[in-house]
C-alpha cells in the first residue's frame, strides 16, 4: 500500500499554507532585526526561503494536473 497525502493537502489551493508560513517567518525576522537579535533573524530568513521553495514546489504540483 502506497502512502498518500492527507485529504487537506490534496486541495488545489493547499499550497497557499506554505506562502502564509513564509510571510509569518518573514514578519518574525523583521521583528527580530528590530529588537537586535541578528542570529534569530538570520535563521528566520533561512526558514522563510525554505517555506517559499516548498510553496513554489507544491504550487507546481497543484497545477500540473
């Protein structure tokens, strides 16, 4: 038996969750830069880029069919 995505991730616009997550992490990075903790801001930007890459990947998958 093959593993399948859960029903919530099969929707045509489920990839938007990744972009919303990227915006949240970017907002966190901006707040951390403002407060002066650069290391946390750096890692938040890295996670933002990962979320953006995942969003682009899953968007391509959603519109491939």
